[in-house]
């Protein structure tokens, strides 16, 4: 597949090649005679040397085939070096010989002017690519694999000297002096491996000669950098200068994305049953059991069929994160090599244990939140360039949680709970009406769902599981206080809806939402305040007998001495969210 663009247009570079953006196409015949020239932009693979791949603005380092106009015409010094470079390997392929004969003839400037392309100082950096009309069907040299193979054979031929032990392959080969750059296009100039030239080591006082360092051969370096670049471009997860990628080591196949939310996986929800009230299944716990089973089946079958089968026990997956500290330096900030079955199992475990109810404007669904949603819930919505640094650091921490199975930090849970406990600090909520019920779809609602997923994950690590359906037998103090807050929120909203109409009652939040911050720190005192303010709404609902009954049932579940003013932890949000959802689903019973 080297040199052949995939469906997305990404190319795995052949050995000793680089990507270049070309501006002009010149077509010649097999004898090196000019045919035509057209101006159009196209990115192609061009043969290159170690020096030309990383040349600067003042260096004279021509590519050995396609190159800038400045190396092909006018500048005698650059042109002489270019001709010497292409002549050296022109005997390896007849099409390369044709290009050499054409450039050597010196008619290119006149040919381009007759074709409408004037050569001025401003155009000297325009990049030229060549096509040769020969007897075969492939005229474009950048698409002709035989040309790429001829250049590869030349670079590894008998004329190349200086073989040293390659510490990657274990073979004696030509050492790499300068390693490729441009692994991540967002940090094009950054290199993963620093230059291995003598002056570099002499300046640092570490080595006198390159051979004294751990040597990497040109072939090993070229293959590793080309494959990494292709993997990042084809299925990498990028954030500013950071790139994260997971692949199968044997063939480079993309693996389950570690940072994606469940709802972001392609075709997942065509395989997983929708959990809605009209499914015909009364037991909500049975619904979630079916969902978890179908989710596991769907995720396990993505990308490669039967990847959880015993046959794939020996297949390995690599997960790598890279980032550039400066414009010229790149480092590996995370690396994990594990069996494919283990990797898939850990991703599945994350999606099964760190999930919650979300709302997409049409229906509720269960999903694990994506990395971006988690970071926004913990650190707030993205603001400014400094936020990118926070995002990158948080993504690396998430890799340890998802891929390595490390437990979530309590600091993250506390930060997310504190943020979502301040609903008035979020943007004005938005939503839709569904069967007479206001369904909030604003930023606070999303943050609440993400935080509940994180809290549920955190307590599952402590062997304290919470169901995704309302547990009316749970006696946890925070869970019960959260249920009370949801009842108060619903009661006031119901009364205002009946009095003020569908839209006007949503212009201001309920008292339960307004006092949520105080409620989380002093629940008993704040509950007394909220309950006293419910009296007018209770009267509008003719005593609100059903709501009063719900409140009494919740109060009866408190253990002795636990109805106090101690601050609440994240479990109160679980009770609040599930009680709200249960009230919405049981609207008919609520009215009765």
C-alpha cells in the first residue's frame, strides 16, 4: 500500500520519500522532449534524500526528481547540484533518464513561458512535478511504483558505504544521520528523534562520533516514521500539537478509539436497541441488561470481526501519545503495548462502567461520555489558548484510566461535582417539549450527565455500584437528598407550567436549581428553605398529594442521625438525575 492514497487521501510514504505540495505539471515524452505544462496544485510523494527532506531556506539540497523551479532553471549552482543528483540514478529507470535529459537541455524556462507561466523571482519556489508519456499506462511518475522502487534500490545499493549495527533491526545497515520530520502535520518541523550528526554530539559533549550512540539505520528510521505519520493522519486523535493513535502492530489496523463516547462509534446505535418507553419491556433493569449485552457485541465486532475470539490471543495493539514541547522537538508522552483482547476488554469495561443517560433532543440514550465532554465537565467549557494545555494533560490522564485501568482520581470527581452544583454559572439552558414535559438540552444538562457517569465509575471502583434506574430502596444519604431536590424541582416546574404556559415558566429557574450550590454544602438547612417556598405551588396543585407522598417516602428511608447538614458528595447528583428521569417517565401517574 506504500505510495497509494487510501480512501481519505492519506499516503503511506515509500522508503526515502516525502510529501510535497506541487504547483506545476510538466509532461514530456520518453526521449525527454517537452509536450505541455499546466498549473494546478497537487500533493504527491517525491523521492528525497536525508538532507533534502529537511532542507532549510539557505541550504542547496535538491530532491533527486521533482523539485522547485529554482533548482531546475536560472540558478546555475542549484541546477548543477540537481543535475548531478538526478544523473547519479538516472540509469536505474528510463523515465528518470528522460527527465534528466529534458532538464539538462535547458529549455524549461522557455517552455513554461510559452505555456503561460512566467519565471520571476517570486515563482522560483513553485514546485514542479513530471510526467513521462512512455509505452506503459502510468505516465505520472509519482504514481509509478517502479520509479519509487528504483530510487529505493539506489539508496540501498552497493555504492552506499558506512554500514553500522542498527539497534532496531539488529542488522548492519546504512545509519541514519538525519531523521524525518513531519510525523504530525500540526507540528511539521518537530522531530521524534534528534539529528545524529557529529557536530550535534560534539556540541553537547556526549559523543565524539555518531557511531558511539545507539545507531538507527536509514531503512528502520524511514519505515518507522512513515508508518507513524500514516497512522496519525488516517486514524489519529489530535489536539493542537498532541496526537494519540491506537493500532494493531501486525498490520496497522485502526482499533477502538480510546477517547470516543459510546454514541460516537459508527453504527453502534444501529446494533444496540434504543431504550425508550415504547419498547414493550416493562422492567428497566432488563432493558439495561439487553443494552449492555448488545453494546459489548457491537463494540467487539467493530473494525475486525471476532477480535475477542481465542484466535486473536497473540495479536497485539499499541497505544501511543506524542506531543511537541517546542517547534523542533517531539516526544512520546504515553505508550502501552498489550494484547488486543486485553485492550478491547478495557475499552468495553470503560464504556460499561462509566456511562449515564443523555438526551439528544429526541430520546434518552445511555452512553459513556467522550474525552472532550469529560474535560469540559471537570475544567469548564473551553476558553482561551491555555485550555489546550489542560486538554492535552487531561487526555494523557484519561489514557491511564481507560487503557491501563487505573482508578479515577477523586480530585476530578470533586471538581466535576462542584462545577455542576453551580447551574447558574452555566449558559442559559435550552431544550424541547416532549409529550408535555420540558426536556432540557443545555450545557448544564450535558455536564450533569457526564458528572453522573464519572461519579458512577468512581464508586464502582470502590465496589459500590449504582444502577442506571431509580433505586427506591437505596438508603444512601446523598442519594436521598438528591431525590428530594428533584421532587422539589419537579413540583415547582409542574405548577408553573399549569399556570404560566409552556414557554414562560422556563424563563427563570426553579428554587431547587437556584439553591443547588448551597444545598450541596448544607443540605438540611437548604431543604427546609426550599420546602417552605414550595407552599404556593403546593396550593396551586390542590395540595400536591402525590408529591407530598413521594417526599414522605424518601424521608422515611433516612437512617437515624443521617438527616443532618454535612456536605454532600457526588452521589446526590445520581439521586437527583434518576429521580428527575423517573418523574418524567411517570407523568401520567404524577398527574393522578
